[in-house]
C-alpha cells in the first residue's frame, strides 16, 4: 500500500489512507488500485508498507484520502455515541462537552444532522468559533459562564435530554445538573468518575458508559464505516477542521498540536500527493 495521507496526533500516527499497489495471492476483497484506510499502532510514516487485508477499510468515491485518514476513526466513535449507545432523535436537546476537540466537533455535527438541538461547551473563545462551525446552536465557555444556569435558561428550565461527557470529574456535576428528569448521561473516556447508582436514581437520570477506541477494521465495522463515509459525502463534517502539513513538516505539526494552535485533525501529506476526491458515479 502506498499512503496518500496520514492522520497525526500527540501520540504519533493514528490512521492512514492510500492506494493498494499489489495484493497477495490469498488476499480477498481488494485489488490493486483500490483506495483504503487503516489505523492503529502500525500507521507509521512510511510511504509504502505491507498491511494485512483484514485491517483495511475500502474508501468509496466522493471521499478523499485525507478525509478518510482524518475523520474515519473519530467518526466511528461519534457514531457510537449518537447512533448506538443512546441514539439521538429529532426532538432531542443534547449537551456536548469539549466540543472543539475532533471527537467533540464530530459529535456536535452528527447530532445536529440527526435533527437535535445542540448545546456545546468549550474552553475558549476560539473553541466557541469551532463549535459554531460544527453546527452547535448554543455555545457555553467554561470559566466565563455558569454552564448549568445557561443550559436551564436555554431549555426553559427543562434541562437537556442527553449529555455526552468525555471530560470526567471536572464536568460530571454539571452534566447531572443539566439533565432533565429521565435524561441520559453518556460517559466516555478514561477519566470518568463512578456515579453512585442510587444518586443517579434519586435525580431520575440514567448513566451509560460508552466504550470507544475499540473499533478495528473487519466484521461489523464495515457498516459503521459506511455510515461515516455517507456523512462525509453529505457534508455533515464540512465544519470539522483538517489541518494539512507536508510529511516533511511533521515536527511543526507536532509543535502546533502541543501548543493547541490547531484544533481538529492534523494530516501529514507526502510529497506529490493531492487531496483528490473521486466524484465519479
């Protein structure tokens, strides 16, 4: 496989997309010339590499290599939140914490596309701008406003139907206080505190834990990936930023990530690559 885009995070390479140069005799499902994406610990900065066919996701026409590398892993996580763990409906009002992150932006965008009213929380004024671009109806900046008070003001003292909270201890009290009775708090991420079930019951809310980051190509992942690609082609994630750097500029990309000069996804592009999208029917 010859890669055309490499998504990059603070922990290193996270996902890649490119074109198959050749397939082995026993490989099934792909042929030379197919565009594919893959991710995981082996998504390194090598122009040509061997990849097990079971670790590949085919990229459809209308989705570029850069879009696939940048958006597919977090898109699958966002899909888990808004379509599986607690499906968003058109009459729902939802609260999304950390909405300027890549996953937060995609969760906001997808919930909005499903018809929900979306309230977002962010940590800065620049984060506010990003949440609005992603589709948030209202944005609350932590430290500048009382989040619960603003949520209740926005919802006419009703509270939200669903809270998506990937922050943890710093937001759990706010999340619970912002829910309507019979609302649902969806927790995800490694830093989530345990909530006493009796305490949740006394508040009349449900607590769900989402296990993210367990997606790997193969099996049922194909349907999830298909949903993400449809959303990309439909423009759902047009407001989600993708910062592009030449592969040779990986040090600057890392510095920009560490200093938070960029939000969203960072993509490294090899020399001579272009963000072409196959728009053929």
